[in-house]
């Protein structure tokens, strides 16, 4: 029994449609996973900043003393609050613009407006994210979406 050309074309089209659906779904999962990592990293940094403020009475002037991926610890004096400040999971969605107070081009930004207030910010990949603290940020982010954490 042989297959006709029409039957083979139909099978090829069905396989192509299924492959497209699975591939598109896979890309969305990767974006959401990267964004989850970014949000978790910012919450960990926030916890360390709050410990620093509790111990010293103010927030540090900057976070990083080395560029990613060779990240330095977050420490004040001899006390280490984070062994390694996390780096952005690839691909970084930030533009080559620099955030105020940050000259490294990283995707995790720390803006200290005074010794008592700050906010953390990162660009995110998933443009459909409607979660809390997700904002439209077309200046700094190629996707137009960002996530921020103000000090509590």
C-alpha cells in the first residue's frame, strides 16, 4: 500500500503546525522562568538591603563593586550580607543606556535617592506580565516592561 502525495502533504502540514505550537509555548516558558528568576533575585537583594539598614541605620550607596558575571559580595565593612550579588539571567533585556547611579550596564538597577529610600528595578521579557510592581518602561527596556521593588 502506497501513500499519495496529498496524504504526505497533509501529514507534513500537521507536523509543522504542531511544531510551531510547541515551539511558541516553549519560548513563553523560558521568558517566564527568566522573569521569575529576576524577581526572586530582586527580593533577595531587598532582604539584604533591609538587613544592612537594620544594622547600620542607612542603605549602602551602591550595590556592585565588580561587573557580572564576576559579581562581588554585598558587604558593609567586614559583614557580608550576600555572598554573591546575583546577575541577570540571559538574555538581558536592558538597552545599552545606564540607569542613574549605575555605570555597568547590568539589568539589575539600584537607585538610592537618599540614605533612607531606594528602589530596585529590572527589565522583564514577558510583555504579558500583569503582576504587581510590573510597569511600562520603554526608555530602559527593549520589551517596554519592567519590574520594580521600592523599599518597604
